[in-house]
């Protein structure tokens, strides 16, 4: 049990100082704006909540409940803040926040073999979380679509650039689909379960009404 908990939080110790600095500035600046602007317009609120969402998602992404051997992990709903942000502020703001989050992940722990793979696995994959914003009446539906959008880009990257990882005799397309679904599926399920908790569900709806 102790060893498992150590592995869950192991990646926190690998955070680079400049990544911590960026996330801290985002978080502190968002809190400052939230405290000082009592009557914020919609664009200011979008910036404030966007910064908080990116910082929260990034922090949660380094708590890994399960790690895949060639990258990818199951986290404690790390994408949920970005899904909720998209749900509240719409797809355009959500996509921008997702791209910014993807760039943060690229800065912290990138694995790049080609410029097109970089685009697919980082800004495009995480930017796709903003698709949740098209479902203003159903956060769960938005989470599923945003998650599928992310899956699509990782899936394409997988069979185009990482076909060599497929077991001998296994179709790279099938391998990429199975591999990415193995961790993205449970990660999305965790997000969905959290949104069904009555207290959290109520808080999200109140936050949306307040905007």
C-alpha cells in the first residue's frame, strides 16, 4: 500500500522549477483577480477561471493512479477542471485553455519524434477537451465528446508515429486504439463519477449560474 501511494505521487517530485513557477503564477494571478474584481465582465471571468482550471488540471495530472508503459496514465479526474471550464464558458474558451494546458504538458515532460506528432499529442489532443463546451445542457455528454476528441488525436499519433510499439503481428491501428482506450477510458469514467457526486454537481451548476 505504501509503495503504491509512493508511485501515485512519484511524478510530483519530477516537476521542473519553471513549470511550478508558471502554474503558481497562473493560480495566484487568478485568485488575485477573483478577489479584487467584484464586478467582472465575462471576458475577465473567463481569464480568471481559465487560469484556475489549467493550474488545477495540471497539478492533478501528476497524481497518477496507474501508469501505462509507453506513456499515458489514469489520474484523479485531472481533465475535469478543463471540461467544467468549457461547459461554463463555451467551446472557444475551452479549446484555448486546453491548448494552453497541452503546451504546459509539453514544457514539463515532452516526448517528441516529429513536429506533427507534437501537435497531435499536445495542443490538439488537449485542445479537444474544449469540445465539451458545445454541450451546455449536459456536462456528462460534454465530457464524453471532449474525451473522445482527445482520444482521436492520441489514436492517430499512436498508429502513425508509434507503430513500432505494436506487438508482432498486431495491426498498429488496433494497437493504438486499444492502448489509448486502456487509460483514457478509465480516466473519463473517473471524471464522470466525480460529476455525479451531489455536492460537486450542485457546486458546478451554481458556478455556471454565477457566470
